[in-house]
C-alpha cells in the first residue's frame, strides 16, 4: 500500500505507511514464536521500508529547498507530516518489557515466553565467599517437597550482605504461617536438578532458571549462603545450618541481581520482586510523619494480612536498644504486631543474630526483640511496608521509556488516565512509578512522580488550598516511587495527569506506571490528548537577588514574575476561557511552585487569596505544573522556591489553546538607584500615628535632592510580625508644622502586609524633604529598613538631628 501511494506521488501517505510497516516488521522480528529465518526476513523487510521512507524524506527536502531558492518560498511543495509514536501500542509495550529482560548482560524472559533454553550461569561469589574458598555442591534435592515446617526465625543470613532479602523471606514465611498464603514460594522444579523461579522485575513476571548447586565451605561442609536453622534448639544435633527452598530463592534472586556480592537493597524492593506487593517507604524522622496514623494503618494491615512490615536502621554508628547493639543500615523483619492494655509492641527478628550458640539457654531467642512502638520510633529510621495489590480491585499499568536528551538534565514523560467514579465517597488512589534496572552495579538514577487531578468539566487542576505552604515530591534513587492522591467527593469524572521524571539518564531507561484504585472507580488510559496549538518557553535563573521563597516571607515580592497575556481570537464574540498549562522545570534539588494571579501584568507584592487564578499547589522538587481555564486578558505568573535564596536555572513553559505572550516583569525600582537605611523604633521613638499626637517623635530622615528626581520609598520590618500596621510619608522640609494634607508622597492608610508598604512613584523637585516611618500603634518597638529608589544617583538620606 505504501508503494501504491508512492507511485501516485502521495509522498506524505507513503512516508507514514513505510514507517508503520517498518514498526510492524520489527515487532514481528522480536516475536518469541518466530523462527530464526522468519526473524531475519522481518528485519530485512523493516530495513527496506525504512530505506524507502528515508529516500522520500530526502527527496521532499531537496525539492522544497530548490523550490524555495527559485521562488523565494516553498508554497506548493510536499511537506511530510511527522509520524507520531503510539506509546500504548502492543509493539511499544512489548518492546519495553522485552528490553527490561536484559539485566547484567543476561536475559531473563517473561514467564510465559519460551526460552532461553539454558540455565543461568552461577551467580558471582562475594569476596568473603571467595576468601573461604567456596565450592558449588548439589545438596538440595527434594527441598520443595520436604515436610519440615520452616519458621521466620529459622532464616540465617550467614556471610552474604543481603539482610533485606533474608528479612523479606522471613516476612513471607510468617505471612504463610498465619494465612496459608505461600506468597513467596514461586519455585518450579524442572527436569534433573533445575529450578525455575518467578520474580517480578522490570515490569513483568520473569523466569529465572538455575541449577541446584549452592556455595559451601570446602572443608567444614556448611553452606556459605542463606540457610535455615532447626527450630528445635533443644536438640544439639539439630543445631546446624541446612538448606531448603529459601536457599534456592536467594540464589535465584542473586542471579538476577548480579551475584552474591549483592551491594544491598531494602525490603520494599525485594518483597516487590518476590511477591509483587506494593512498596511503601515511611521516613520516621520526616517532619510529616504521623505516629498515630501510621500505627493504625500498620496494625489494621498486618492483622488482616494485607501488609508486610519491616524496619531499617540508619547510618549512624552505635545504635542500641536497651542492652542490645543493633547494626547500622540493617533490615529487620517484623513478625508480630499487637496492641494490648499495657501498650503497643512489635516483634523484631534479626536474621544476623546467632541463636545456635551452646551458651544460650533453652528457650532464649537473642534474634527476637519485643520492642514497644514508642521505642521503635527512637531506634529505627525507616518503616518499610508492602501492600497486597488485591486490596485494590481496579488497576492499570503502562510501560514506557525515558529517552535521552542532550539539551535537558531531566527527562520527562507524561501520561493521562481517566477515572470515572460510581460511588460518592472521597477516595484515595495510589500511583506507583517503577524504574527499570538493566545494570545493578550502576548507581540508581534519581526519579520522581508528579500526579495532578484535573476536573474534566472545569478543565483545570484540582488544588484544595491555593495558599497552602507544603513541601513534597522529592527525587529519590530508589526504583520505586509511590504517590497517593485524594479524589474530591464532588468530582464524578476526573483525569489524572501523571508526569514522571528521571534525572540525566545516560541511556534510554524503561519504567512502569501502575494506578491502583478502589472498586468505585473505572480506570482507562487516555490515548488521544489534544495538543496545544500555542506555546512559549523562557529560560531564566533564580539567584540570591531574586529568590524570595514562599509567600510567608517578606522577600516573596522579589521572585521572578512574568506578564501573561491570553489573546482573544477574532472569531470569539465572547471572552471564552481557554485551557492553559504552565510548567516550571529546574534541577532535582530545587523545590518550586508556580502561580497565576489576576492583574494587569504588573509586579505583585503579596497576592491575596481572591487574586490567585491558579496554582500548582505544594512545592515539588524539579518541576511545578498547573492547568486551568483562562479567559482573554492579562495575568501575572509568579515562580517561587520554598525557601529564600535557593538558586538554580529553570525554564518556564506556557501552552494554551489561545495565542499567548509571556514577558518578564521588571523588579521593583528596576532602572533606578537603590539605597537602604536601617533604623529602630525604641522606647522614645515608637510614637505611633498622627492621631496619638506624638507623630514627630518618630524617627525622621532628611532626604536631599540636588536636582529633580523620581522617588519611591518602601518601609519594611526587619523581623516581620503579623498585625503591625505601617506607613511611610514624605513631607517638604520647609514647613514648620507637619499636617497630613501637606505631604508630597505617602504609602496610604496604615497597613500590615508582610512585604511592607511603599509610596507611589513621585516626581519631586530639587530640595529637602522629611521621610517619617511609623507604626499605627505607639510603643511598637522594632527594627525597620527604608529602601529608597531614585532616578538620581547623588541623593542623600540621613537621620535628622534635633
């Protein structure tokens, strides 16, 4: 069909069909059911189709160039329509999953795919195993059919640095003991001494093929890997390490992760791979940590069987609970959670502690610690939870790639989902971002996930509190990022805008986005999102001179601001609101917010709640985004960081269905000379306003103008305080008695904005003037500063001497 269009000189259609044909041939060449000869033929056909598409492209570009040179324009020449990529196509989704099977230069196919026919090579030994001269032995026959029960405390970490794996397996065993779940026993015995393991990795359940050999000490005959201890420690002959299915499970996971020289992980990552349960990390030292809420969630989830729970220590040395020394950066399984009349307790298991020593009395378990919840919060730094995905009846998953880009330090990818609600309650949905790992030896790339709820009817982002000051959404080098989002009750149909970010990937990197929702929601990916026809992008820098922090700081007024003009169309007979999106992108360490305010495009100093047209909400690292409906008119865009003086380059992009113009708004006093004077209202000079009859006892400053000049003066408190109303007024110095109607400039009625008060820009003739800063109430002792802007360089401002 592409050839037919090419012969008919419909080069645009031919180009598009050749590209589509090449994609289909490449997809067929990757099919597991195709023979090697069929794969080779498909690749040749794909190459031919791409060659024809490239020839059409070169021909049309050459034709357009020659026509433009001859006629001064390209009118009438063929222009090829760019071929869009359908990221939801079976070919694209399959390609990402297939690429995710290449890990550490080995291939781990999806479980349902045939091949490879070979067993994975033996995992690389750790340095300690090599030091002991570990040898491979086959002593695990029948481990999948053995009747001996295994308990969590039977797991022994031994000499491999995989405490998180041992803790994860212990949690799985405990869950099976309580609920009969077999959550981690996904091992199938093959012919001979072959085992196939099922692990969730890089977007799909993968098959890991290994043999039955395990590393042993060459002379002592004990396993140098994860092993099990006998549960009956009263029998001396049973106090030895034996191998069982957990040893096979560890070996398979180590084969996937590159070897027994495992650099370490955390239990949420390992349990996600072993069971597919949703990972959640809670930082105990976080300012947003809620002890009561966290305990209630854990207790409910653990007792119902929908949650597995582990704890992690931090990097500080000398960690101790009562008389027990705990290891730094170590994972501890939790095998019981209970609330009793005398308190809340968790049973913590340490798979590294030795309970097989002859010095231990029968019944003692040094590997089990009964720790009160309040003391858990003091000893440990991280809570690691994994949730059963079956508690979420609705879920969808999307596989894609971050593509490398030379001109951007952060790669982004956006996807939208439609949520239709059938119930009326406010519900929480979870979004899990998982970064694919193709080389476990490389440091983890930093990733982040930003989720915004967009009201389909209103066509804008849903932000509960436009003036909320909060700080979240940091980048992490963990492969998993879990984001929780509340869907407001009034919204029956909403869209989720999910933006996933990856910092400076050196190569294309795969990822998955999974949405989990309650039963009252129907989930679907939105595949056809209309593109904005108009957009503008500006590059700017936050410096120490224009980074003012959030709106609770008096320096908020110096943040970068931009005049946004939404242009009206000639076809519009009424002022129709247009969907508009504003995005700020910066480095991963910078928390930013973007705000649109109603204005005439002028600089705003302290936006009121009613003047805010839209905001991106909480401050988030690396990126801030908002979507709203704006009628034609003028607005001010404010870009801010969470704290003052946080610096870095950023880009501001505005996209809309209306034509837009975006220009920077100059700083206050731009192009004028600036002079700052600090002063104090003390016990004698805190005289208050004119109505208290002591007005002239306030600090007075002489302003000398050697020539005519424009003047503007701002008064600010050095330490802003709510409720302190200010005024600054300029009087001619020649008058003997000052009255309110004889001033030449004033900041107006007393007011208490956090940014201070300012006079209007006033043209003053040559001469002397008095500047009087004052508070409304007498007795308000505080430091202040006067910032004098003038068009004249040689002005003098000094305290008046009496």
